[in-house]
C-alpha cells in the first residue's frame, strides 16, 4: 500500500496553534477542499463517519487530504442508503448517530459544520464538561452564535452553519448544496482572483 506523505501539521494542530480563530478567507481555504473531498466520497457511496480536525491532513505543498477511513461505510451498497452504529468523536458526531436511529451520509455534513464553526469561533458549538455532557449538548442541537465571538463573522457564514448544523436531517444540506452555497462560492471565487 502506498499513501501520500502528509508531514505538515494536521488541522487539529493548526487550530490549536492559533487558538482556533481563522479569518473567513483562511477558514474557506481549508473548508472548500474539505467539502469537495466529502462530496466526492458521497458521490461514490462512502460516508466517512469520523470527520474531525485530526483526520484532516496536509501534504508538504499544503494540499488537504482526508484521512482515517477506519469508521467509513459504503452506504452505496445498501439500497436504502442508511447506516447504523455509534461511531465518531464527541464534539463532531451528529445527533442522529447518538440517538441510535439509522442515519445517512449527512452525518459528515454535520461534522464538517462543527469544524467550520470551530475555525471561525475558536470553540465548538456543542460541548460539556464530560463526554456525556457533550453528547447531551449535541443531542439538543441548540446552535447559537454568541455575539462577542461572532461579531466579525458574516451573515452568509452563519447561514451556512445553520444549514449544516440543522438537527432535522431532511433539511440539513447535502455536500452538493454546501458547495453551491453563496459563502463557499464567493470564497472560492476570491481565491481565483
């Protein structure tokens, strides 16, 4: 087996080194290739199911690589496209995974939304003193944008976060919808100029 060497700090290390706060252009530079990777996985029927900063790697040229597919499942083999089983990491796991119900690939969208929130705010949207407290906060799914933390974050970024961190899975965006969101498109266009 041959894999790419990713010897640059992973996203967890990058977030830790800067107390988690990225400017919107900096966050978009990470988020755009991340959602593109997730979208590709979903198009071929794979759900990662453990998207977190530790699994977002960078090669020596700064290219993003999504790693650790140990919890991934090929939902394309399943005629209903549904999965089950509690997998993931406390801060990043979607509420439907914790509830014990069947779920679909949109669990990855939730996790990517948590990562975007952390990059913009420096704190996770759902947390507690213990893993159990964190799981309870995730299950409540009460998304907030504290004014002190989010005063410089654009309304478009907050709108995208609301659509990714939507507890109602039927209303939560797909990877394709995230890629077409104005915040993602405008940030991608800014990179081209």
